[in-house]
C-alpha cells in the first residue's frame, strides 16, 4: 500500500507489511557492506524514514548510488523494526524508483546543513524542504484548523468577506488601490482629479485591510460569526512584525460587551495553543531544541494562567512609574509602542494582558465611546515575547454616536450607508476582535521574522515567487 512517512513511522502499519513511500531524499549514505541508506521525507511528519537499498537492486549502480539531497523517489519494500536509534521502523527496499534527480547537486540550494533565514527567503520555493519550514508549515496548518474547529464548537459561522472593497475599515490609510486605468491616459474629473467612476467598479476600490465591517452585518443576523482570510496593508514599515499580505481571523459576537469579547479572545488563543501542543509534539520539540528553548513551556504557561486585564490609563501609569527608559516617551494619549507593550506583558505582568479602554483619538471610528467620552471600548491582547497579537473592540451601535465619530474621521456617510443601516435596523450591542495569524505563528515557532511565517512573504520591496 502507498503510505505516508508518518503512517510508516507511527506503527499504524504492521512490521512485515509491504509499503510504498513517495518523497524526496534527505540524505544518502553508503555502507561498505554494499548497501545504501536513503533517508526520505514527504512532509507528513518531522522525521524522515530510512530506506535500506541493497546493491542487488537492478538500478543500484546506475541510479541509487547517484541519489543526492532533493531527488524525487518512490520506495517500495518491507517495513521492519529499525536497529538505528531514534526511529521505530525502516524500509527494506525491493525497489527505488527515481522520479527526478537533482541537476547539479553542488548548487542545489537546500544542502543538508543549517542555512540562514535570509538565504532561505531567497529560495522560498524550495525552503519547504527544510526541517524548519516543514515544521512551520505543519504548525500553520494545525493552528488554522484549530481556529475553525474551536469557533465552530463555540457556535460561530465562518463568513467569507470580500477582498476587494470600497471602504477603509481601519481608517489607517494604508490600503492598496486596485485599478485597471491606463496610467498614461488617466480620465480626469473637471477639477483635475482622477475619475475613478471610469474605472472597473465605477469608483475607487482597494484590497481589504480587514473584513470587520462586512462581518458585522452577518453578526447582526447570525449572532456569532467570523471571517478568516488574507488582508492587505501597504505599510511601509520594514519590520520583522509587518507583512503587506497577512491572514487575519476576525470573530464578531452579537450582544457582547468588551469583557465578553476579552473572554472570547482568551479562550480562543488557549484553544489554538492546546491544539498545537497536542497535535504537533514532534515539530514543537524541534523548535524547542533548535529555535526557542522555551517554545513548549511558554505555551503551557500561556494556557494555564488567566490573562491579566488592565485599563489603558492604568497601563500608562505603570509605564511612567517603571523607571524604564523608553525610546518613545509615555504620556496619556499615546498609542502604545511595541517596547511599551512588551514591558507590560513581560517585565511587569509576566503573562498575557488585555489592555482596555484606549483614548478615542487614537482608535478606529467604529469603536464604542465610553461614558467618560474620552476613551473607547477598545482592547489589545499583549503577549510576552510579541506585544500586540489581537486588536478588538465593542462596536459603536448607537447611530448618533457613530455619525459623530465618522464626521470626526472625515468619512463619507454615503460610502458607509450600508454600515449605518445596521444601526438603523435593529441595532444591538456587539463586539469582536482580529488576530494577525502570522504574528501568532511567529510566537508559537519562536521565529524572529514574520516573513518566515507565511509561505510567500509580501512586504515593501519584496514580492517574488
Ligand atoms: O489591530 P488591527 O488593525 O485590527 C483590525 O483590523 C480590526 N478590524 C480587528 C477587529 O476588531 N475585527 O489588526 C488586527 C491584528 C493585529 O493585532 C496584528 O496582530 C495583525 O492584525 N496585524 C498585522 N500582522 C501582520 N502584518 C501587518 N502589517 C499587520 N497589521 C496588523
Ligand atoms: Mg491594532
């Protein structure tokens, strides 16, 4: 039977059975006794399986002895308990079919040694063949499926929100514009502006920065919903934390206030980490050994402790009294910077913290104004080692307040007519949050750059592959 390396190594197949494993050569070693040991990976699990190829195989001299790292092979043989340490089974090969040799093995980019992350980014099409990227990719999958599973168990529906949009959900102004217009011959309005009404959609269109506004509409009909897909931000910040294209999961809950929202975010993060620990022990052991010594223990600690909750105003007080020299000076009204967030989560509190009720002037237009009229019901979840991973809020459900906030932000009520409708027709309190998926993956795997948490990173100046 054709089996995966994972199946072959797991003991789910009995020793003595004939199996076929298909994959790529990790290493080949020849023994003096006229045997070759060919390690094969197929991505299904961290470990490769060893195939023992005897010199009696018909293509032994012509092919097997020329196998190098990266070659494609189909190995058929008998699964036997392995004498080698660290592996339960190996394959006594009857046949090793070579589907593709590696042209010029000396220049094959993925050599059996440790490569720098910078180098591997230049070969993004081949880096999934390394131990590290295999592990990152499996953990990424486990986290994504855990998100869907957890939210489904909690009664959420997955809503697919558009990638092409005409509204700016975050008001941050870092959107990618979409256009089919001929740059050499742009249509103009009488006052000289580009006339986007002549473009494909009859108006200006962008790649979405967040599915939130759209998902709110479904929340106000279906109760508990989430959107999970790629989002785009033309942030020029060339940092290890920002991508131009990243995945965001955004749950939205009707009849929820900020405290219920924070509860939901806490349970959500813990469920993801629990799934990773349960389902990817081999990959996590690798990260702990090679990348981040406390990769496993810090997830365990994260799961076992309640998150702290503090108000923004209290956070500012803590930072001011900390005696720390921050690059960006602390004062009530500032947007907390990564250095502040990390100080709070790591040094002061030592576990994840939800900071709530931020100054209204620094937060998005849709956030609910608190009774003090100075703060909004916003929350950020900050974690040791990362800073902000989740941003969320209770939404402004009162039309008059929303209109005031929109005017303050200079937003056109016409563009947001449908969003206003949600407050005109049966408005209810509701709240939600957004998790930057790659930021979480960076944390789980202990990576130092977010460009290694997505198969094909897009950032300012980087869009190959
Ligand atoms: O805090 P943000 O901007 O919140 C929103 O977009 C809300 N609409 C979410 C909601 O309430 N439904 O972004 C949410 C998260 C951040 O906490 C961060 O983890 C991540 O998205 N994020 C990025 N991740 C990678 N690259 C970037 N350029 C990111 N910008 C934000
Ligand atoms: Mg934010």
